[in-house]
C-alpha cells in the first residue's frame, strides 16, 4: 500500500535533509520512491541541488526550482498529481518552512482526502535551536498555524535539534525536554529522534531518557550544504 509522508516545520528545522535521508533509505530497500519539493521559499537549502544523487538512487523528484527537468511553476500541479496517480511505495512531501509555505499543500487537500488514514502521515520537524521553536508553547503555536494553512493534522513529531556545522549531542540533550513537553501537552507522539550517527549515539547513552519521547533513532547522512558554501568552493 502506498505510504505518503508530509514533512512540515520551521525554517532551518532540517526537513529537506530528513526527506533526502528517508528517501535514500527507502530506495535502498527497493521501494519505488518519489519526493515532492514544495519548498519554493528557501533558496539556500534546495532539494533540486541533489538531482544527481536522487537520479543515482532511482528516486523520482518533482520540483519547480531546477532547470531542465520539464517542471515549471505552471505545470507543477500536474506533476504533483503523479504522487497520487502512480503506483509508488513511498511519497515524501517537503513543505515550505512557515504557514504561508504550508499553504502550497492545501491545493491538494482533496487528493490527500482520497487516501486511507493509514496511508498518510504528517510529521512536524522540530529543531529547538531555531527561532519560534525554543519552547513547547512556541512549537505548538507554529504547528497549529501550519496545520490551518496546510489543511492537514500533524500525526507525529521528529526531534532534530542541531546547529548544522556546529552540531553536537548537546543539541539533542537540550531539545529533549522541550520536545517531550510538546508531546505531553498535545498528545502527539515522537516518531523519530535524528542526528548524525556519532551525536545520536552519544545522546542515547544519557540516563533518564524515556524511549516514549525518543521514538526510533534515525541516523542522518549530511547531504545538504548552504549554496554559498558551494559558491565559495567552485565559484558562482
């Protein structure tokens, strides 16, 4: 049965990195995998910068932000329709990082409504090192705003606290009680705790952690880099 996962979350929460990791893992398991890039706001972390990686892994990408793939802003809706019309095993929607970005998802509300409840998951990616995500109250307020614009209900939290190149296990330690409180207040389960392998392993050694608020540990490969890093290495 087709599985559809929608990733929402604040700017810089790590949605695209997680989308790439889940997609690569899915394809490695032999699953027919598609990624829908609806994040047309953030030019610094673009799914479309990884077309070669996705092609090599036999992952289908629908994105309006790269040239030469036959997808433009005008035919994007029809291309997104392939997520529902074709026989995929897993489809991942990477959604823009604010309520306005989530609005791009709402136009497909009727398509999502045709799915069986067990086919659809909506995961809120939480990075407590980002503005508007430092407290449980802020996390839940942003979640409610995005749910309203996207016309979808969050079914799970993904704890992904980090400071990118300066990340450490301490980011996950500091974020754990905040994500735990948000889960307790909302009743929304923590599906995954993510991070680079070494930081995740160090975090999981801590005493006093409740597995209920960790979910499944998901080690991440680092695929995403700032566009300006690429420019510094290779020039514009």
